[in-house]
C-alpha cells in the first residue's frame, strides 16, 4: 500500500488534469461543445439507446441530457426514433453525419495528443494507457453513486 503522502500527491496531480480536459475542449469544433461530443461518443460506443440510458451513462439530469440531444439532433448528427417497445419513448441513433463528426472528433483528439506528447516514447504512452485504465477500474461503476444520476 502506498504512503499517505503519495495519495496526497496523486490527488494534487489528478486535480491538475483539468488542463488536459481544457485542451480537449479547445480542440472541439465550435458547433460541437463537450456535452454534445459526449453524447455522440456514447452513442458510438454503446449503440442506439433511450434518453434515460444516455442520461445514466452521462451521469447528468435528464434536462441536461435533453439539451445536448436537441443540439445534436438540430445539426443532424442523431435521430430520435419511436421506441417499438414503448411508444412514449424515443430511441437515439447516430446518423451518417454524426458518424462523420465522430471521425472528426477522433482525428482532432489523436492530433492533439500526438502534438502534446510528441516527446513521449511509445512505451511511456502505453504505460499511461495501462495505468489510467487500472485507475478507472479501481473505482468500479462510479455512476452507481453519482448524486445527479437519474433513475432508470
């Protein structure tokens, strides 16, 4: 087990990750803010889903999710289809234009990391990937305890 001082230093380092997050946000196209990018990314990763499931994955309130979905739908990146299992609900699905935006976002993200980590070795980047995945796995399903989580 690591020393308490190491955990304190880890907390300080993780709070500084905001600079990386701000860098990621700056590279987004103006018409695709971070909340909308998160919606597109989750639909790409998990496939079509109901709004309630998307809100759960985003760990935000339904009203926030609705705003992001409306923004993406207005730009033609997602479509809202009737849910065959529940006519009151809608299924959200990426459109071909949305898939193009996902490709653009992936290219921008890759380019940003390539530029900022150009002095890192492949081994260093690989170790960071492994350690970040391990850190995330150590916290389990954080959504289960999120205070703004919308019940499914």
